[in-house]
């Protein structure tokens, strides 16, 4: 565990190197008008543009008001926020309305974990989750719009959570000087110890995923400071997790792209990976008056112009890779045809299909989560008819031991195998949260169509090479 040196000379403020400063001096910093509406009060008081009136019906608003200041207060769980661009999409799309409109159903059952994934266990420093060779950092605690199912709801709603030392405080965001010190110290110890950290056995920290919230709500100069600080600390690959292509594609304008180009000329050794988040093709495809997607004369389907322009510009740059990853959520994308169209169109436009996720056990998850077997069937059905390159996405559910793939669900009994009378589910550990000795190991369980989490299979484990169902799972109510 990282311990801050009491005599640390750590600076409060980021002090760029000369090389970084030369890059930062070239960054332009425009202001953006996303036409954001924050909070239900705006809808209740009709303090919204005329075109948005009626987005919530009077009955819907009243039902939400009735829950205020009760334990089922919907906005206390997740504040309401939407951009004008996303409203334009949502007004003609039921799935997108479900994604962005608050509903009383979210708090009917508040079962769930306040710190999904026991993330704090892997947080040696405020705003950093360190797993594998990857560090995830929270750089901001909001997004341009808020997804109702968000599993970072505790960060975005600024809820207080219990920490390992027993104190209670809200999650904070990472600070550049502290994070840089952590990276340098970790990597120094790894190098001195022959490639593994002497206490945690982890390898070099070489990738950082900038997350939040959505880093793209930060101005270009803040993003640029993070990029240069991470590059100077020896990070080889920077991932930026964002849903801004759905919420406000104009954010990927020439000033942002110029900043990326300048960064690449200054630090050509650092790879940039944009981890984007489309849940449904309605977020990027145009529809005709009958609600159907439109065939393009250039092949494929017609995109929303601003989104297409942004993706095209990003895809032109060979130092950026674009990967889509998204959870499967009830009422939003439980639709194999939509998921098939999405995978095909994204790949056609140079966006890789990376992961689909089973929902996490956040507070209120029962309003959102599909069962594990529904999710597997959804992905499997959606990939029928896709080519191998289009169908590259895997279904992931992250156990506290590490990222795990739901590899297969069989419909047939396996003759002679006790517990497999109704078929089996096969999980494979993709990587361990600490080091990697168990990578590739599998666990096989008898089917349970109701299960939304590993705990739903505890009573039907057939084979547990990966150790997903050991005693230790029981003491961990929620896993990441
Ligand atoms: S974009 Fe991501 S972090 Fe932001 S509200 Fe949606 S799911 Fe949460």
C-alpha cells in the first residue's frame, strides 16, 4: 500500500516541465454551450426552452415530487441532467428517454452496494483505483448528461461512503501532483524488484484510464495538463472514457483535435485510446418519420451529422484508437436487432466493439439490470449475422478477483454431470485485479435464469478453477 511520505516535497499545483509547457502553450480553450438542463426543478417550474416542455408529463413530475425528502427520493440517488443535443435524440426515442429521464421505479427497491465493486479497496490514493497494470482515475465528478443507470452514481450524487479506515466521506477526484508521485514511486519499486511490486506483486503501472464523470466536460487545457503530466510520468497509454459523442459531439471540435495532434507531436510514444459509450444506435443514427434508420447512399446507415463528423475526424488520426463499451440495461438496449445494428455501424466507421457489461449491483440496480443469462443471450443473438471483426465484443462482468467474461450459456443438459441438468454457465477470468496468475482460468456453474450476480450461482458451482466462488466472495457483498 502506498504511504505518503510525511516529508514529501509534493507540490499542491502541477508544475509542467519545459516540454509540457511548450505543448500547453499551444492549447486553445473555447467555451461550449451545451444547452444543459440541470435538475428536475427546471422542468417542474417550466424554466426550460419551449421545445422541452412536455418532456416529462405532469403526472410523471408529480410522482417524482411526491418522493422528495423520502428515502426514495429519485434525485438524491442521481441528479437529473440533459444536454439539448441529447434531448433532440430522446424526444423521438423511447430507449433514450429511459436512459435519461428520472423515474420513480429507480427507487422502488434500493437494494445494492453503496461502493459497487469495493472500489475503495483498490484505492491507494484519492481518485485512483489501481488494478492490474492499469490505473483508473476520477478527474471530474459530473457528465454533460446523466444516465439513470450510472454505476458511478455515488460519485456523481456526491454520496458519502464508508472507507476502509472506518471514516465516512464522499469520493474525491485525483490531483495531478499526488498521482504523479504515486506512479513514479510504484514504478521505481517495480523496477528495483525485477518487474513486480514487492508488496502487491503488480507490474509496472503503464496505462491510465481517465474517467469520472466524463473527462470531456473539462476544458482543453485541463485535459492537456493531465496528458502531459501522465506522459512525463512514464505512462505509455492514456485512455479517456467518455459518453460525450452521444451527449454533445460538438465537443470534439478543431481545438480539441488540434490539442490531440500537438500532444502526439510532443509525446509520440504515448498511445491515446478513446473509450466511448454508445448504448443504442438511436444515439448516433438518424431516423425517418416512421422511426426507421435510413440507408445511406455511401453504404451503411445515415448518421447524425455532428456525430459522424466527430467520429470521422477522430478515426483519421492513427495515434487514436476508438473502442465502444456499454452496459446492457433493461428498457434501453435489451434488443438484439438494435445491438446488431450498433456493432455493424460502429465497426464500419472504425470504432471497435470492445465490451458489453452486465449491470453492477449499485443501489437501485433492480430497476436496470438484466440477468446474466439474458445479457449473454442478448449479445449472442445480436452477433448472429455479423462477421468476425464486427462481432469482437465480449460480455464482461467484473468480479472482485478481476475482469471476468461470461463465455457461454448452454441450453442442453450435460449428460452425467451432476448440477448440469439445466445447462451451465461458463465464466473465464480475463485478468486478475492484482497480478495475473489466474488469467484464463474458468468457473462452471449450473444455470440460474434469475441470477444477476455471482451470488446467484453460489449454490450450484460445478467447477471453480478460477476461484470465483470461494469463501471470500461471501464476505464481499459487491464486486467490481
Ligand atoms: S456517462 Fe458514464 S459516468 Fe456519466 S452518467 Fe453516464 S454512465 Fe455515469
